[in-house]
C-alpha cells in the first residue's frame, strides 16, 4: 500500500486551485486513469438525510472490511465553513474504528458552493484513492440533490434511511428512489419504527422501478450500534459488484460518469455559452466517444482551453 504521506500529497495536488499546478494534477490523474483501465476497485457512495446515521453505518462497514483484510479509502464531503470555506466537520466525528489504522485513510472535503453537496475535487480524489486502497467510499453531506452527483461518481450507491423519516410519498418527492442500488434502514434496533420505514421504502419501490441495469433493488435493515444486519449489507455490496463486473454495466456506468464529469465541469467553468462555443453537448460527447486515449480529466482541461481560445476571438473573426 502506498504511503499515507504520498496519498495526502496527491490529494493536495489535485485540490490545488493555482493554474501553475493544474498541469501536474491532470498528468497525475491521466496516468491513474490509464492504469485503472480495467474494472478497478469498488467505489461505493453513502448518501441520505442528515441524522440518518451514514457515518456510523460507514464505521461499521469499515470494521467489517478491515476484519476481512481489505484496506479502505474514504472521501467525506462536509458542509463548508462560512468563515474559511473549508470542511466544517473535518475528520473529528467519523470512522472511529479507523483512527490510527494504517489500512484506513479518510479525507474530508468541503462541499463549497456546490448545491449537490459534492466537492469539486471529489472526482480526482476518488481516482487517487482507488489506485491505492482495496475499496473506496464517498459519504455525501446529505443535503439537496447530492444523490444525483454521487451516483455518477461511484459504482454502487447506498441510500441510508432513518426510521420515521417520512412516508413513501415524501421519499418519492425527494427523488431518493430513482438512483440508489441499495437501501439501508439504519437504527434497526428501534424495532417497529424501523420496520415500518423499511416497508414504506419497499412499497415505494413497488410503485416504480424495481430493476436497475438488471439488478433487483432491495431494502435492508441494519444497526450500526449493535452490528445487526451489517454482514447482509456487506454481502449485498459484494453481490452488486459481481453483477456489474459480469457484464457491461460497470464499463457503461463509468463511461457515462466520465461524460457527466466533462459536461458538468465545462458548464460550471464557462456556462452554457462556453459549451455552445464547442458546438454543444452532443458535439462534445461525439468527440469524446470517438477517442479513448484521453481521460475525462484530460478532456476537461483540453476542451476548456479550446473554449477560452474561442472566447478570445473577436466576433466575426
């Protein structure tokens, strides 16, 4: 396993906003992307409303993985401090079982101004950790529409529900049933309240999509407090990974994710006008799909330079 200092330095590099460091960061990410041309390590997203117990569930999963001998890298996307712009919670309250464990690495990242809750550097950070650790987790801040962003970043998305959080209609209005591959009702030790929430989720899935890329969606109950159901969650994660790797689903998911990274990144930097300077989204995607020799990070930088060159030209020139 790579040294923790080397991992930290790589993460600092890709999160560096100075223009003179961007070339180094992109070169590193391009190399790591090329090395991960195969299936790569499992990337799991943990999302859900604040208070659902995402961090405690993640802590329990990390303990189970370490008992199996797997190393774990974690990106925890926190609310941003209004004063400093940095991660508000940091590493203080998360993954207690990983404290002092060389097989567990956690990096907190600030959500900054992103409505979805994912830090801009989360994409690159996952790529770095996936080159070093056996499994990578991304835990979102749990506000707004973070599910849609993290779904593009990971292979398996887990939605953590809190008992008594609301009825099926509220889940459906929040859009939480549309993206996750696995639903976990945490705090199962609460008994009937947790059971009712699980039944509500199952009912909600019954009203909509129950199959995603050939994978039958499911609802599990677990208690991070006493460990009940954690083995079942681990088994479901492993099963979903095998399902994706058995066909084209994993490759397709990651290709779509790369395309989303490119388009979203261009719009975030240059707006829709900048994207139109390249001929629009369809033209950009056609170019990306015709060439497999460049990573999404490299495409984002190269296309960004093209937009800047186009915007510098005088009208009619």
